[in-house]
């Protein structure tokens, strides 16, 4: 007991010292870089008022500012309806120029008149910090003014197609596009999203460096072309990785179906076996990427989901069972958000096909085109097996923002992946 008390006192002293050091670091960072932190405002030209806000930070003496793409997406899509404006720490406002953007990694490179700047710009770090290091997120939450949020660097998010830093700290609305820095004030990432409960996500340093160092300047008339090129390159890479990955399989009812198709697509199983008064048994395996590429408030893309469901019933007769299947197919919907101004109506093709494993399916394949981007489609596929009178395998996938060639390749591999046990 005599040794225990001093140890407890020492531990408490260390914890208090760390908290004090963190607070002092946060205060020093804000004091040193406050003039290089900005609120990024989208101004509705008709009303003259801000319609949305985010954060940004200056990274050069020539006025370069980093923020998120989604913060300024309204301007990219509707440059005739919106303009961009900054507000600095002293409340001064001024216009911004959009130089470049990266929709896949949700980044934008803006520019302010260099004569309107003062103080030191942020420097980009040479490398990411060590796991467990203290880092600091800066931004403007809920339009309340700039703050510094201490947190912990927990490495890159695992099993993710889009690289994100896992940050233990609060990232609130309005902080999007703000910097995350190490104790020296060097940029290690950019605020982008939160999952609540002190779980935040940052765009990692290498993606920030790539955009800043490119120094490519995109003209207003080329914004949509720039987006299309990025989307096509991204979906080609994603579909290629999925198709070349070793798919693993498991039993589902009387069928053998894919259990996992990629490390970055999470899968979950479920059934209604524990529910009472149900007239059918449903056992399912559902997989989805859980991430999307934000284009505007009405349109997200880049999502992938697949689903296999074994349905059987001893209470429904053959007619009732097939009517139930038809209703289930009819109510299947796409997994991504899209508005009528962004995509066409679905065009569908129905067929009865047998795959390489001689599994017969009644299938529906639907596609809708993106109005602003050539050769990009949302794809919806659903099928029901016809081989058993007392049960059916329902298979379904949706792909968002893929080329016609990718749609054909994925559809073939998906359909041939199923077999009877």
C-alpha cells in the first residue's frame, strides 16, 4: 500500500501535465495561425446571404487555401447562382477563386488575393504522425467562430477504398475543410466527416499534397469534364480491384453464394428465424461499400451493394409464394441519392437466364445514365431463381457511377458466382 499511493499520485500528475500541455499547444496554435484560418461561405446571388459554410486554411504566401470539395460544390455545379466568399478571423470578407478540386478525396484548392493576407501560412508536414500521437483539428463549428479540438491520430481507416485518417475528437458541422495539424502546426490532414462519439475522419496528408503540388487551374467551363475524368478513373480502379479479388463463398439455403468480394466491402448476415408469426423464412447476406463520392446535395455516386437472400415457405402455396417474390422484386430501389436533373429514368431489360453453374434465374437489369457525364450509369440488377417450387434465391446488386463496360463485366461475374449446393 505504501508504494501504491505514490504511483497513483504520479499517474494523476502525468495525466494532468498532458492535459495542460495539450491545452497550451492548442492555444499556441490558434494564436500563431489564426490569420490563416478562414470561414468559407457559399453566397446565394439572389438573396445575397450565405447558404452554407465550411472552413479553409492558407498554405502559401500566394494566397492558396485548402478546403473540402463539398463545401464549394454548389459553386462548381451552379456558378451562375452562387459565389464563394471568405471571412477571416477579424470578420473581414472577400472573394475567392477556385483553382482546382478533387471530388474523389473531397478536396478543393482556392485562392485569396495575396494582398489581403497576413501572418504565417500553414506548412504541410513531411509525413503522417505516429499512431497515438496528439493532433489538433481546427475549424468553425456551427458558425460559432474558430476553435481548436485536441485529439489522437489513430492511423488510416482500415478496409476502406477511400483513404481516411481515424481521428479521436469532435468534428462538427462547419469544421469541414479545416486543418488537422501536429504539435508543430504542420498539416497532417483535412477535416471531412464525423461518425459521432468522438470519432472523426480526416483526408490524409498525401492527398492534400497531390492537389496542392499539381497547381493545375481548371476553367469554369471545364468543371464537369474534370469531374467526369476523376469519376471514370475512380470507378475503373474500384471495379477492377473487385473483379480481380478472390471472392469467398458460403452456403445460403440450398445455394452457394459469394460471402465476401473485397476487403473494402463489408458484409453482414441476418435472418427472421427468431421472429414469430412469419409465413416465410428469410436468410440473407448483404454487402456494401458504405462510402460514397459527394457531387452535390442531390447526387452521390461510387456506391456498391450486393445482396443474396434465400426465401422459403411452408405456409404459402406456389401462387402466393411467387406473387410474394414479384412484390419483393418490384420494391427494390437503387442505393444512391440522385435527382431527376442529374440522371435519366431507368431503362430495364428482363430475361430468363442460366449461368455457368446451370442455375436458372428470372432477371431484371436496369440502368440510368448521368446527364452531365458520358458513359457513366447507375445499375440495378435483381433476379429470382426458378429451380425450386418451395424456395428461391433472390440476388441483387446496385452499382453507382460505372461505365457500360464495367457494368457488363461485373454483371457476368456476379451472375456466374451462384450455384446450387
